[in-house]
C-alpha cells in the first residue's frame, strides 16, 4: 500500500511539472466587447471604444507591405472593426451619399437598400493595409421590436390594441381600442397582416433577429 501511494504521488508530481512547462494560451474572456489577445506571454486587453490608439501595441506594420500571412484590414469580420451607423438621407430618394440610406427596412433581401459606411479596425489588431476603409452594409435598423412578442400581443391583447401601440401606431391604436378591435374584425385582420409581413414597426425598423 505504501509503494502504491508513493507511486501515485510521483506520477502526480511529474504530471504537474510537465504541464507547467508547456506554454498554454487561453482566452478566458467572456465579454465579446473586450477581446483578449496573447503574444509571447503578453496579454493585451482591448476596450471596445479604442479604435486608433495603437502606440502601446506590439510592433506591427500599419500601412506597409506584408511580410507574412496577414489578413487585409478590409477583410476582417465585424468582431474586429467598428463601423458607422447608416443615417436616413435628407435629400432625394436616389441619393448615393456614403453612409446614408434613402429608406430603411425591407421584407425580402432584394428589397433592402445598401450603402457604404466608414469602418476602422480596433487597436492592437494586426492586419495588412489601411486601417480605415469603406464597407457595404444593409440599410436596416433595430429598435427593440420582436415579431413573436408582437404576435402574442396581437392574439391575446389585440382587442384592446396593445399590438398597435407597441408598433408605434398610436392614432390607429386609439381607434382600434375604442371599437374593441373593430368588434373582432380588425383584431383578426391585424393578426393576418403580422403573419404575412404586411404590418411592420412604424419607424421602418426590422424585427430583432434574436430573442
């Protein structure tokens, strides 16, 4: 029994010594807004709002030629870049000013307009090429409207126009409320409009993609 105990102790000690000599890089960060990047035992914590302060980062080529397999900056995913939010154009509907949209929303993919917005790579992300560039984005916005919640409101509380109030149609909602959902007819029509995609938020925003 003594020999077995000594043998187990030696094995545990050997395993501990072996594991502690292997450089293991772990990303234990649970906040996607503050990614952790490791390089030669150096941990760099990046704040979400830090876009241009790269003076304290490891040595890196900013706009020169690449000596290695670096990804072009304009190829980086949304995780590593911060882009401006498109705004509604105040001029003609056919305006093509960068960063502006003639309208927002669209039920189908082909109905959604697109525009080019300015994007910047967050600090301490190594990439090749200019760190500020234009990227094409869809003209959609989200204002906290969920399809499933609105549908449930329409089914169970549509008689008192809760669905219309939530979507921002206040004037129409008052009429629906005063008539108790048009004696049930208006209530059924709004449910059908929601299901078929013909009743959307009044501010032209899209349904939130996640619940």
